[in-house]
């Protein structure tokens, strides 16, 4: 699933990019995908070849952003990730609403903390896709709510991985 990229005028320039340089699109890479929410953070990881995204867990927000970021940092170490991909919820018209701006700011905070590149990716409709997939698998209400965030993270991360294979910058920006 690929999404339309933001206009080039909104892409970060080298002068406003944070963290290490972005990962080359042609290099295999283990990526950690994050679906940031106000109550939970869905986490997915790719295989070491950077081909397949798998949902791994849901972190409950603690109310302490620094503690939440330390938990993400621990996952980066545990999975030996080379890049973190943060889903940004753009509006259907391509603009950033309040939640999108908040997630972009949090991605920048993570980029300042982590020793690896942090990239953002358009996550429009990933939760809808995740919900639909879970319903098709007959995952019921409470069980579905427990896993939907990590499945949405996997949907977003898979789209990012697929975009890398195609060599495109579709839907992605470097923080």
C-alpha cells in the first residue's frame, strides 16, 4: 500500500534534519516501526533483510514521555534496528492536523535521543486497514483493541519497506 508523497517544498532539508543520515534505499536494513498514539504505541519490526514487517508489541503510554522514549530506545537495542520509522497521520487532503504535528514533534525528539536515523512515513488509513484485517480474521472487540496498534505499525512499516524496494521516497521524510 503506497501513499502520495508530500510536496517537495514540505520535505525536510539537510539543515533541518536531525539525527544520523537516512538509510540508503538499496541497503538491507532492520527497521523498527512505531504507530504513536496518545495512550499506546504500536511496535513492529522488519526482518534483517528489510523485506517483511511483523507486529511485535504494544507499549502502554506511561504519562512520562522520557520514560516512553527510553522504552523505545530499549527496543531499538533489543531488535538491533538500524532505523526507526514513525507513522505520521496526515489528513486525507495531505495536510498535518494537530495529531500529525504532535507525532512529528515526537519523532524529532526521538531523533535527538536515538543513535540511529528516525524517518517519518505517511500512515493514513493504516489503523483502518489493521482493523479490517483483524475483523477478517475474526479477532473480537477487546482482543482486537489490544493488538490493533501493533498491526497498524506493521502495515505502515511494510509500506515503508515496499517503498524502499521500489527506490521511492513515497510518503517518507527524514527527521
